[in-house]
C-alpha cells in the first residue's frame, strides 16, 4: 500500500519488541486498548518536565502553556471528527464517562414511563448508565435484536418508535461481532421522530473516518486509549443545541460562572461539563496520537486492517470446528470465535503461552452472550501495527492449541 511502510510504522512502537513467555509477542487485543507510539509517550514526559501547571487557572506562563496545549487538542479533535465548534468537544475520562454524562444530564429530561432504544450488541457502558436512570423513575429500555449474521434487526428497530421514545443509544461498531452498524440510516430514522441518537464510537473511531456532521449524530463518545493515545482521556461530542439545554453533570471547579450560597451560575460550553482538574497531560499527548493517525491516514490504516481481517477469517475458516461469531458484510477490526466445545479461557491461556495475546470472556457484553447462548468467546482484534506474519503466527498457534485441547 502506498505510503504505508509497516516496518517504519512498527518502529514507532517500542512495546512491539517485547517477548511473552520467551516468544515473540503478537498483540491481537487492540480493541481492548491499543499500543501507544513513542511520540505520545514523549509528549507525556515533555509536558511533565516543562509545563505541568494547572489549566485555566493561572495567569502565569506555565499555566498558559498547559492551557494552550489542552485547547490545541480540543481543536485537533474537532477537526478530526468534523464537529462545528470546539464548544461541542467535552473531555471526559473515556467512552464510559461520556455515556454516563449524557445519561445523567440528558437523562434528567427523560420522564417517568419514557423509553430509550438500545441494541442487543451494546457494551455494558451503553446499557448500565441507562438502567441507572431507572433508580429514580421508570425508564424503559427497548432492545433491538441482533440477527444471526451479527447485523441489527432493522425492521424491529423501526417498529420500536413511539411518542414516548426519548433517545436511541447504539454502537458504531460492535466490540464482539465487529459489525459496522448502518448509522446514517439509524440516525435518519430516529430524526424522523425527532429523537436524538447517542453513538458509542469506542470501536469505530480509530478504524473508520468519522464525520459527526455528515452522520448527523447528536452525541458521539470515544476513548483516547483505543486510538493509540493515553489512558484516562475520552471525548463526548454533542450538538451544541443539546448541550446548551442540558444541566451540568458534575459540580466543582472549572464548570462554574460564579458561586455563592444564594445562587451559582455555570460556565459556558464546553467547560460546563468539565468539573475539576482534567487529565491535561494526557489530553495534550492525545493530540500526538491523533496526529499519528492522520500521518498514516485513517483510511489507509482501515484498508490495512481490512486486509488482515479478511486474511485471518479465510485462514480461520480452514480450522475444523471453528465457529466465527459475526459475519456481517461490513465488519471492522475484530473476530470473535470458538472452536468446538473448547473453553475460551483455556484457549486464551494456551495462546498466551505461545506469545499470542487475545481477549477471552464476555467482552462486557453479557446480554449479547445471552442472545448467542454462549458464555464467552475468544476475540482477536487488529490495529495499524499488525502484520500478515502476526496472522500466520496466530493461525499456527490456534492449530496447535486446537490439537492440544481436542
Ligand atoms: N463501548 C465499547 C463498544 C467498547 O468496546 C468499550 C471498551 O472496550 C467501551 C464502550 C468502554 O470504553 P472505556 O472503558 O474506554 O470507557
């Protein structure tokens, strides 16, 4: 692929040189968290060593520099997802906190007996916050089923709307099945009923070019640590008109206009939703991870990952008793599978002994596991730095493990 020198790209990730059980390490768990290039680690060190002063709080030089770095990342994120304004970019601790923010703030405007549409393939982060709303009032979750191939049952989806529907909460890409959901169709349908849509973009943002205006998404949540970035940083994109209406999420420093015991006023967007000292060092370094993706090209990375996904799928299908969960025509990044009756933990542990790092278990999607009538799967996931040789090593290890267990 033009301009995609994998050796050069991999050289940016020192962690790829490490061994596991004295074997070369093959990392196939980037859907859980991706590795971080040296430029991001360097930026963390640089900020700590040069301008670790609190943001938005001082007139002194160091505080100004730290603030400028944070706000430069906000602009970088805005451009990356094509939001209209930096007012619409709220820094959070991750996707989970971004969804919780919407659930508790927008959720205040949801009345007793009203409904939220979710899907059966959601991560717990896009289920439990909506269930928590039900502690104080009766909020009903309507669930879109998943079809055998791992796509959403869009006929049922369309039938779930009524005058009580207040929100649709859906993932862009399933972290178990890899299904890329038809977001434009989902959002257009919801908007016909004037229902806003929250998109959990955790598994999409580093694999698909996201344009929030083109999608017309109302909220879009994602985590930096799945984007070659630091841990502890995430983003909630929200349309300004909605964020303006919503009450604050947490109270404290930074999110206020003025405070007195009689009356407190709130800061303007986006600060209204950013109480307390943020992970401003992580936020500064997050810019470097976005620049890393832009330098290599999200579309080029996606094409490379697609090749790996297709190659791995073809090779896996040759293994006796292989069952792949999620065969949607449009998939991204992940393959979940089981072999015969072998337990996913046993497979994961044996693969690790061979240097192959995969995920096992329910992947924080227990309702999906219940629908599939399984306890868990083994999941391999890909990122920019994976190679065909990684896939070959994975397939060879799978054959060995399968023979050992079988
Ligand atoms: N949503 C999806 C689809 C995910 O895959 C994940 C993490 O794996 C999350 C939400 C939660 O992300 P975080 O733990 O970074 O908040």
